[in-house]
C-alpha cells in the first residue's frame, strides 16, 4: 500500500509556534527554627494534548453525543506556586499550604449543537486562561506506636 499525504494541507503546516521555551522549577526552604520551616515552590510546565484530544475521528459514547478531537490544539502552559509552613513536634506535625495554579491555552472540551438537531458535539479547544487556588491544612499525631491520627 502507498499513501499520499498532501504537504499543502493545513494540518502539516507549522503555525510558527516556538517550542523552545524555558520551564524552570524552583524550590526554596527557609528554616525558621529546628522545628519550623517555610517553603516556596514554583513550577512552569507545558502540557501537550492527549491522543484522543487531537483525533479527528468521531467517538460515539452515546447516540446523541459525538466526541471529536482537534488536531490544531496548542499545548497548555501551567505556572504553579505553592507557599507552605510546617511545624514539627514530638511524634507529630502541622502543615499548611497555599497553592495557586494559572493555565494559559487551557485545554477543555466545549459542547455545542447544530440548529435543528438534537446531536451534541464535544470538541476539545484551547479556551484561554484558567486558574485554581486552594488552601490545605494537615495535622498528624502518633497516638500509639502502631496508630497515627491525620486530619
């Protein structure tokens, strides 16, 4: 078998995107005392789309919902920040953290319909910017040699 691929097809053309960007990771910890530490983390990464995200062939999980990929999806870029504090004591510790994540070119599935039809098309898109923020608290204490309490 021989296949002919049209080199002029838009799928095979470069969009001029620069794939050589820095993706730094930074981790700093400051020892306030023997039992107390303050930490800061920063991470930048590029998340590429999955195979199913770019596949142009429709997938039918339901008769009225068609899932279709998009071959021209760009990578999703994520910047993560984490500020943490940990205090240790005998047989236990307290940990708190503030976490924030910002994404550019967020890859998500967007649903739409065609006028006059009941069929829903789920198509992956780069949806712009998104973010996620959370606060976390953990307390751990050894109760007996074989049992720890964590909350």
